[in-house]
C-alpha cells in the first residue's frame, strides 16, 4: 500500500511539473506563454529574445569517428561572444523529433537556458563558465581513442593506389577497379578482391567488394555494412583511406608510429632486428 502511494504521488508530481512546450511560426511557448523566438539556417538554430535580439545558437553535428561508429551532438555558441564554443549532448522529446524540437527541448529541459520568464542569460553564462561533460558510451570513447591513433598516422592514398603515412610510402593497393582515380569510394562490386601490400610487397590483406569485408593476411575479418546510427545512415561504400585505416587497426604491424613511421618488422639474414 505504501509503495502504491509513493508511485501515485510520483505520477501526480510529474503531471503537475510537466511543461507544455510548443514552437509555432518561430515562437517558442512554455505553458502557453511566449518565451523566445527561433530561426534556423541549415543545421544551425539561433535563439532570440522576444525583442528579436539573437542570444545564442545551437548547431547539430553528426560525424563518423571510425568505421560504423558515429557521434551526434550540438555546438552551443553565444552570439555576443563567438570565441568559445561548447560541444554538448542533446535530448529529444521523442525518437522522431526533428532538430528544431530537439534544440528547443534541450534548451528548456536539459540546459534550462529558457524558462517561463524567457532566455536566462545568467544560466547561459554559467554553462560556459562550468561546461557540463559529455556522456559518451564506451563504444564511442573507444572509437575516439582509435581515431586519435589513426590521425597520428596521417594516412593518404594517392592517385596510383600508393599508401602514404606521414609522407612516407608504406604500401599499395592492387586489383584496383576501373573507377579508381576518379572516385575515392569503392562502389564497384567486382569479383576480384582489392589487395593491400606493404612497401616491401608483403601481403597485408584484402577488401572483398561483393561482401564488403576486410580480411587480413592473419585471418581477421571486418564487415562494412549499412546501418542506422544517431541521425544518419552509415555509407554503404567505404573510401580507400577508410580501408587502410581499418587494416592498420586490425594489423598493428602494418603501419607503426614511433619516433618515425616504420613498416612491418625489419629482418636481415633471417634475424629480427
């Protein structure tokens, strides 16, 4: 009985404290009272007070970190001080909410920049003085760690299929499709696997165009496929650079970053140096 009473009061409290948030014709209303205005250009939303003075902007970002892992977040920026931009998490009233509703909902429910009196500039300043930390899951954190390691390698693929890392040739592609050189993505489903070798012509692995699988010489496999993540769909066809990056992750001996870039192990007269 006691538990039922607690649950009842909890539900009643939620109903009483529930806020009716609406956005219509660029006017944000809270419980029927106009509290702010909003305009948008592309994926950036500008919040204005009722006198139409721009106060802050929210820009939606959705980017690929590595492979199929994406990160979706917002950039918060004050109009009167553009020097500092915050990367923050955002919330939505539902899974099908658009960017505008998410921007308004985040401003009111999460960041509490907007209340029943309008845009609270003091709260906005407090957020910039003490920014909340983003809540990244372990998969996203690991992806950023991997991305950081890959970025240090500075991998490029030139127009003849040569793989460059920090300005040094470290390998090359073979069995390239006819479209190579005009496109940076692999979109042709040929029956010939695209192979990767290191600078010493040691076989590293291959990309199977029919199954979108990357397979190392040691037998490790990774499948690239289309899936929904956050607000965007992962691209079906990878870039040549993305395949080299994934190969470097799967086979750490392929490209190493130490004091200088090295390729594989140095062997002389059968003895590893």
